[in-house]
C-alpha cells in the first residue's frame, strides 16, 4: 500500500484521531454516500452502533459527538471548533439531526446511538451506521477507524484495486533495510527519496505548500495552547499548565537559553503540553501520526526552529518528509493505533518519527537517521494505553512531553555514532507489533487496566 505524507499528517480536531477524527470522517462519508446515491430524502431514521474500543472509551474521546457531527456533513479538517458545542446542543434540545446538513431526521441519542459491549473481528475500533426509511433499511455500512484518522470500510477489506495501491512510487519500500538500500543505491537523503515518492501524487510545489500548511496549523495549535487557560473538559478537573509555564520561561533572565540543555528541554516540554492540552479540549491540531501523540513532532520541530538561527522552511519540509518515512514503516509493519497495540503504537511511533525528522535536518546520514528512529522507538516498547476516565489527558499529555525529549536524546546519541548498531529499526517495529498482539486488551485504550484502574482504586 502506498502511503503519502499527507495520509499520516492530517488537520483535524481533538481529542483522538482514532476515536474522534476517524468516526467523524466515517459518518461524513456515510452521509455523503446517501446524498450521492439519491437516498438522502428518503431517510426517516439513522442508527449508530459503536463497538469495541469506540464503545468502551467513546464518550471520553467524544466519539459520540464526532459521529453526530459527521452525520451532519461536517469534516474534521474543515469544521470550526467553536461551532461544535452549538451544533450538539441544538441536536440534543430539538432531537432532530440535520443529516448531511440538509435533511431533518428525528434522532434520540438514548435510542439511536448505541454503545455495545462487543467487538468486531477486523479491528477494535468499529462502528456501523444504518439509514432507514419507513419501508426498511436503505444503507448500512461498517467502518473501522484504524488509527491516525484512517478509516476502512468493511466492504473494502481484502478487496483488490484500492486506489492507493495503484499509485506507483519510484522508490517504494516496505522496510527500513529497503529504504537504506535505496538511499545508498541512488545517493539520496531520506527526505529526497520521500519527495520523489510524493511527486507520484502531486507536483513538488503542492507538496511543499501542503507541508508548510501543516506546520502553520501546528504553530497555531501551540499558540492557542500557550494562550488558553482553565480546566480541561471531561470531569477529571485537570488544569492547563502550558500558559503558566510559558510565562515563567519568558521571565527567565535569558529567555532564549542558548547553550542550556536543561532550559531548552523546558521549552520542549512546553510545546508538547500546549498541543496536547488543546487536543484534550477538542481544539484544532495535526494528527502526527495520531491525536493522542500529536504533541511530539510539533514540539521537536519547534525546538529545532527556535534554537537554530539558520532554520528555514526547507527544514520544515525535510523534517516532515523524513518523519513520514518512519511513520510509513510503523503503519505498514505494525500499527499506529493505541487500540490495536497500546500507546507504543502512538507515542512510540511519533517519538521515532520525530527523531528521524530531527536527525535529517541536523545532517544525519540515512544510517544515523535509522539509528535515531530505532533508539526512540526501542525505549517505548511495551507502553500501554490506559487513559484515566477514557480521556486523552492523564497520562497522555505528560507522556508527549517525555517522548519529545526522548526523541531529541535519541538523535544526540545516534549522531555520535556512524549508524552501525545492534538492533535494527525493522526488528524493533516487528517487536512492537508482537508486543501489541500479546498485550491484554485492558491495556489497549479500553480504560480497563493500568493507570486508569489505579486512579479509580485510589
């Protein structure tokens, strides 16, 4: 399967790519299909059935709200977050759903939105949408939200002719070993190879402008996180910390803290906290590659752009392209879904991707880049996904800050070597896959084990 950098990085809303962005996209696609097939005006009832992890932590991750918004014809990369609450309130008060934004259907959340204590076989994040008329079912589709905002229709599973598979890449790779071999054979840096592949989808100018648009969205998310204060929604009463920390860092005698590793790391923490607090509040951000791990790559990229006086837009492009190369490997050979392999698939993958991006712009060879990515991922193996209350807050927000610092340290270690190392990135990715398969379901985004249970017991 050919995966683009723009598949891994998407502008969306919080708090979860798999539980919020994916379900909203699925529901919006469902509404669009009804319209395109001329069925919209016949619909008198819509039923939503959420399974597995989408059911277990759906309310905490706003899956229910996201699905309703999608049915209204809203898309996660286009909706203004400020419109979400009024739209949901209007639906709850009127018990009328404006399907695709144009056709009124009676909708009672207690009757028509079902959280089911069962799972479907293909993936833990499953949902079925059904539209009916007075005479019976008009359309029923099952979707799987497989991480990072990716959705798969049940009818597509195992089907040939997927459009992404039809794209022929000049430098296709399925493993880090193949990536390194291609770089060596064609004398390319990882970012150069990735750019050549992206040209299979769109012109270079569009690739660059698209990546800079993503960077602008990341910067805006950080800025919002530095400005907004108060208590995060959901009932845990978690206080935002980024704005206060930002003020304290600005008050330092040398706010740029050049040469001070400890103070620089505080800025990295700040950037990650800002992003993930915005995510927890349902703000706009970039899945990188997921929402739960959305603060790591922006924090490391902000670190580079802030502390390198020579940093420029070309560095942003090279950073994101190189990060995507590792994200592609993680998605192809393991998973970026916390519901599938635990948080190692989200925070671990993002940490590895951030290390690859930073290594590239600091001049690493492809072998050093692979080493940095391997170090970063290796030391996230076994990381469970155990959000307290099903909310992407504890331990998720701090976990992004820790992983961002870990990514930078991985690069520092790799750049001190020549790229030769004991365990390959490919082996670590396979280990992440196998560890996720062995991991008990309680530790994979269900909030039924780990810290989620420890909090309740206290």
